[in-house]
C-alpha cells in the first residue's frame, strides 16, 4: 500500500466538478483508492463519498492506494490534486 498527504488549496475545497474528475481518474486504475480526513474514509471511486468528507481549503487529506498499479495511481492522483485542488 502507498499513501500520501495533501493540503487542499482550492478555495471551494473538494466540490462537485473536481470530485467528479477525481472519481473518473481513480476509476482508470484497478487499485483500491481511498481518501481519509479526520478519521473518515471514502472510496475515491464514488463522488458522494468524496463530497461527504467535507474537505475545505487548508484541510489535510490522506490518499491511500493499494493494488497492482498503485505506483502509477499515486503519481497520477498526486499530480491531479496539485493541479486541481
């Protein structure tokens, strides 16, 4: 399993458009992808789970990836977050 942390910089936090794009990206990988915030865990392949975390600007999230393509998934997800959130 691989994981990384990221601090949300978008003033809107994780909102509908980037959450939908993140879900699309996560679904391209066979690995399980989870996002954690304050003890809550969401499946990154489900938009309502991501939105339910309530991650706002300045909050830290942890992304966990486990599976056959976890290295590629971590790299792609980290790049996406830096560019969009």
